[in-house]
């Protein structure tokens, strides 16, 4: 929760910027960037409409120091320190600019109204900022929504030995494509779990369009709180720290022999459970790695 002085400072910064700006020109933000690709510094093509909120979550294990200012403003930046597992919330009617240390140098990115962001570790273990899935206080943000390419999800099902006898649980199901593919291709039953209502609506509509709504179901829930003990196969496209967070849950709830298939990111601490990994090319010839584990 922001203190009163910080809220006043932010409000002053936004008012100063709004007084002198009507239009922002430039490239649109790439919201479809793959997991593992940091945000590009961009300038929105429009002024934010109406009051919105920007949330910044720290999912690293160390405090993060950063600075904020309204885009285009000459007012002094507001300095903040965000502790692990905490969220800063800002009333943001327009784009704000964030600065922080990355690889020992200060970098600057634009944050857009109505978006959740998270400080996370990149593949090299450095702190960086990423678009998140949500800014809720009561639930962990496991990963932003990035769809798994058809070629990759097909291989995930192959490695997971999916059959008509399988019960496939997809943690962070997005639009439901993995469990829908498992149901349509193999006749498997499936359960998709996602915390975003829009994703669940898409999943249900896609399942109906594919004619498999009787084989699959979707749960609007925090995946860390859903019982997954009936699964025979679990699929995940999450970030490394999220895989690590879920590892005790997998160990506690899954029966011995259950297969766990992850996209692009390994499960830290499960090196002895890894069965195999495979590189898969998508339609654009980009490489993806699929990891197979046995509980």
C-alpha cells in the first residue's frame, strides 16, 4: 500500500505531464512477445484514456530499487524500493516511465495503463521487468499469457504419452489449446486451470467449437490452490521460479509415475526426475525445448 506522500508525488507528476501532452507518437508495444523475451522500450501511439492502474510485483528474492516518472514530464522521478512478494499499485491515466539497474547500468522502459508488470529473473539470473498476467494481491502471478505453438503442444502430448485413458491437467491453460488438442486427437479427458476470466471464456468457447466440451473442463482459479491429484499427465508453460514454486505441490499431490511436461523451462530441483528433452521447431522455425519428467 502506498503511503500518502508517495501518492501525492505520483499525482503531481501525472498532472504536470498531462498539462503539456496531448499525443504520443511511436511504435506500439509488442504484447505478444514470447516468454523469456524482455519488454522493448516503446512509446504508445495514443494517450491513455480514462483512469487506469499499473501494478508492479516483485517475484525475485531481493529488494528492487526503481524510479518512476510520467512520460514526457520534466518533474523529478519518484524513487521506490519494492520488497520480495510485494506489489506497488499506481493510479496511471497515461504511460509512465520506469528506470532501474540492469547488468550494472540504468535502463528505462515504458509501462502502459491497465497493465500488470513483474520484476523477475531472466535466463542469466539477472533482475528484469516483464509483462505479468494479473496484479491481484491474493494470487501468485505464475506467468504472462503466451500461447504455445501447435507444433510444440503436439509434441508435449506425444512425450506425455497422452491416450484416451489420460487425464491431462494444464496449469495456466490460456485459451485451452493443450487439453483441447489432447481431447480431440486422443480422446483424453482434460482440465485447464487459469486465473484470468477472459482465458477461461476463450477455453470454453474453443472446446465447444472443437466438439470436445464433454471431455474437458476449465477452472477459474489460482493454480497453486487447485487439487491436481487425479492427473495422469501435467503440462506447464510457466517461468522457472513458477515451476520451482509448484514443485512441492507436484511432489505432494501427483501419484508416482505421473508425467509432467514443461515448455521451454525446466523444473529446478527435479534434475533427477528428468526423463528426456526435445527441441521442437514451430512454423516460423523458432526453437522450443520440451522437458519430460516422471513423478
